[in-house]
């Protein structure tokens, strides 16, 4: 009986060790999440795209948090694009 208990404990210990460690999201899930979020060109905040305003400029789509930021971006887009590239 003692051997049975020790064998069972050993098996459970090995099984537990095989399943431990940090779990990271799959690369597909990480890519999907990255596609759902964007960084605001005006203030650098990262948010869900559905909560942001899309702005097309120079053949590229940029995102802002609100109408005020969109207006400011469109007044001087190169200023904000250059600043975002430095981040």
C-alpha cells in the first residue's frame, strides 16, 4: 500500500510540474488584439479602435480619441506624425 501511495504521489507531482509555468496568449490571439487597438496620434493613448475616430491622411489611417483631437490633428498633421514617430 505504501508503494502505491508513493507511486501515485510521484505521478501527480510529475503531471503538475508538466502543466506549470506562465501562460502566454497565442500569437494569433495577440495579433487579433493588436488589430483591435490603436494609438491616438494626438496624445499617444492606446484604446480600442471602435471607441476612436479614424482620420485618413496621406494614404494612411490615424486614430484620435475625440473630435477635438481630430480637429487639432488635421490643422497640423505633420507635427503629430513626426512626434508619434519619435515615441
